[in-house]
C-alpha cells in the first residue's frame, strides 16, 4: 500500500490571499515559519493517565505563567478573584491604586488550612471563617483571636505566601515558581505581534465557562487547527479558508505558535462557490458583517467584508480604523500561549480561550471563551462581564451573545466526548498527527515534553 501521493498544499495559499488584499497586513503576517517536529505518534497516556496528570501539576501548572484574570476584573482596592488550577488556589487581589498593585496569595489560612475565600468580591482584609485569623491586603498577619495561646507565632513571619504576578495586554498572569523567567521573556514574540492590537484598551464583554467531557489537552487541541472544519463545521466552508490555513511555529520559540485562517473566501474544496453564496453564508453565521452598504461593482466578498468591519470597528470604538488591513479586520488570527491560553489577534475579533483541568480529574476540563470590546477614548467602559457558568448539560448556544461561535463549540463538544471515550477503548498506543495542519499540536507536545522532563 502506498501513502497518499499528493503533497501539494491547497491553493490559493494564505499568502496569495493576503497579497491580493486591498490593504496589506503587518509584516509579521506576511512571513511563514514551520519547524519540523517529526511524525512520531503522541502517546495516549498523557490524555488518560492519572499519573501523567499528577506530573503535570508539579511540572507544568506549578512552573508556567497562566492568565488568572483581567485588570478590569479588579479595578478597586480590595477587589479580588479566586484562580484555581487542580488543587491549587490563589487570591488575586488589588492592594493599591497603581496599575501593578496586584498580588496573588495562596488561598489557605496558615492556622489550620481553611480556604480564606471561595469566590471573588471586594474586602478590606482576609479573615478565616473558622477561627478568625486575619490578614491585611498586604498579606501581613493582623489579628489572632485568643493571641495569648499563640505566643509561638511570630506575626512578622506569618504572612500569606505568594505566587508571582505580572501583567500583559490587560491580562493578569500568575506563576507559582519564584525562580521563573520574567513574563515578557516567557511570551517571546507575542508582545511584538500584538503591539498594534492594544488589548489593554479593551474590556471583557462576554465570558462563558463550561466543564467539558475530556482531558484539558484534548479540549485545547480541538481549537488550534482547522483540519477538522470541513467535517465538524461544514456550514462554514462557504466563507472560511480551512485547508489553506497557515500554521506557524518558529525556531527557538517554545511557548507561542500561530494560525491564520482567511475569511470571506470559500474553502479550497469549495472553489466553485460564487460570491453571492459566500456573502450570504458569512452574513448568516456572523451578523457583524451585515451592512446596508452594498459591495461596489467587482468587489470581492472579502474586500467588502473588510470595509464593513473597518467602519463598524471605527464606529464602536470612536477611533479611525479606516487603514487597518483586510486581514486584521476580518481574519481569524489565533495564537497559543503555552500551556492553556489562546488569544486572537486582529481588531475584528478580540477573543480567546482558556483551558484547565477540572479539579483533579484527568477526564474532564474547564473551557472558557471570552470576548473583548473596545473601551471609550477616555478609558471608561461598562462593568466587565461576570463568568456565565453553564452546566455540563447546557449547550454553549444557551448564551445568545456568543452568536455563531456557540454553534461551532457545541459541535466540537460532541466530538470531544467521543474522542475521550475512544482513547479509553482504543488498542492503538498513540494518536497520529498531520505534519503541517496539526503542527501546532506537535509544537505544544514538544514544549510539554521539555517541561515534563525537567528536574
């Protein structure tokens, strides 16, 4: 039996599409980079083994930078969120008025271990609900009831332990490892690529979370490749470049990878679709692109939708975005920040995902989707959206504000349940990945292996 003899990538390539755009994209998007990570199967143990999951806790979750909240979630002194990852819990709190007056305390009383907070809010101090030990926002011990019985406790040495905290793009990151590299070094090329997107000038307008029926890595992997789109999301192929999506991995870049998918063009497998059909299907699934302004004579759907997006983004933000590129206006420009943060670039779609284990269960995970909207010129904005927690039975489409994205994620959720169950029953010891279209998954596992092998 011979292998598939066709080695030609589908045409037109993403770069061909970008070259024909009316307003070209930033230089970093005109570049391609692909690192060969081999073709070996990925062991299924990392998706089903509790022992592997336990190692991840020590070597990944306690050693990497993770997004914990947005700055607008904690605008006032005393505002805090509780960030949890497996069995670890942190209180991420604003301790002062300045941008970087943020700390992350281990969420456990130093008396007998009671969790100090079970949810976010605003407080003046942290008081244990069991015996009343109390710490200030600065983490220093303030009060011990019946202190006469604790003469052996040195108040100055009884401060709440902390994790590392840093900020990028309006996101607050934490790291349990006090010997970790600085956040900006960890983010590698991301700050430069996102410089024009100014995510710190946006606020969280939608935030939805749900417990998913699979390992957190399986969940993340379903959203970082377009190879599955034609079969899992066939409604999108009239206007979405699936098989000519560009996947980028860079030599020496460990934590960041990227894919860019063109919109407003049909899939290479549907090249016969006419322009009217492209417009109709894209407007059906993404009402944002509907407009009373008709396309000019000879104008492609892609160019028309880019014009619509530029006008709507300018109107909603009160700023002039008439010169942003077609791609930045409408394409899906998605990055991964190892291990579990997936932000979108661009201005037409400021959104992202976060994936975490669900407690200590390797067979379930938490998936979150957020959307960022522009702040006003003076920096003001509505209250950031609280997390809407769906039950495991509720579909993502329960949240109407998610639009067509909800339908796509519901389709993936059904498949993820089948993937997890299939991996538990298969006799094949590994999963087989494509060399290019699933290269972001290979890059992820290459980085994961590095962390898991560390002393």
